[in-house]
């Protein structure tokens, strides 16, 4: 079986991390597969939403520590390998953010370290009740500095810092309260709840969502005046789209839009 499984259902693509015996660790092979598939999805105009799931009893337990220890055996103590590894991991996380399609994480079981980073890097998350989230590297002497980037952009800074420095897990109730996930549902309802959210988003005009996702992340990093100038231009671009004109006309005329995309 492949280490990453892609299943398309209409406009929704589901990527499943498929290394359950390693709790779907972000090994070299898993990172390579994710980067390749995200690149393919970026060019796939038939897909409007991506769901990211994990096989087996856990979503993702972070990096493969045994693989990392082997990398340490290089002459430089692993410096080049670790720099490359964390760079490739960051590339996958930013590829998720840069993907035109919204990405919904579907965590269950545990999402730890880079696995928690993966959830935080997705645009939305629907979790199974009882899922535990943590950036636990500090417990083994490795501060989760790269997972911190995504985490601190999702949850309030004091909550993020507590998670990073204590290495403690949080459950779905707290993850929901601090904004790490959007919804928590019973495990037997997880697929349906995720599919419902994906279906709702996939029904929107694809070009509008693409423009909006890009603008959402870019404006967050801008001063207020610059953000308004940038989003003004984004809305102009959106308004000039012929499908947007059709959507507005359909709303006024109280009929379904006849979108071409």
C-alpha cells in the first residue's frame, strides 16, 4: 500500500497518511509523498477542497524519531540532514497554506509535535472527540520550534507557550476553545461531519474561494492600511470575474447561479 492514499469524490480530494504502524509519522518518505501530491492538487482545477486524514489509531505523531537518530550518525552530527529535514517539513506546511483549495484536517487519536503542526497548518479542522493535541518535544529535550510557527498563528500566544513549554496534551474541548480546531464530533460521526463541511465549501465559486484564501493569509501579515489596500484589489479582481457577475444576478433574480467553474 502507498504511504499516502488519495481518494477523489467529486470536487473533494481526501489524502490519508498511511503508515499506521508508525502512527503516520512524517518520515522522509511521507514528506516526499505529501509534497508531491500537494503539487499535483495545486494544478488540479477539478478539486475544490482537500481533506487530510490519518489511517489507523492516530492522525500523526510527528517526525520519525528513529529516522532522525540515524541522521545524527553523519560526520557533521546530522546538522545538514536536520536542516534539510526541517526545511522540507516547512515546505509541506507552507504548501498547504499556498494551495488554492481549502484544506480540512481530520484528526483523531493523537496529533503531536509536527502532527499538531499539520493540523494548525490546515485551513480548518474537524476532530474526533477525545483527540489529544500536543507539541511535546520539550519532554525529550527538543523544543518544537518549527511546529510553534503554525501553532502560534492559530491559538493565543499564552496558550501556545504553555503547550510548548509544558509538553502537555490538550483535549478537543480546549482545542476548540482556543481555536486550534473548528469542530469536535464523536468518532463515528467524524467522516460525515468532515464531508459535510467539505461539501459546503466545495459548492462555492472556486475562483472566489481561491482569491479569498490567498487574501486571507496575506492580509494577516500586513498593517491595517496596507491590508485594506490589498484586499480592495482582491475584491476588484473577484468582482470582475464573469461567474461572480452571474452569482450576483442569480441572487437578485432569486435563481440558482449558472457558474462555469
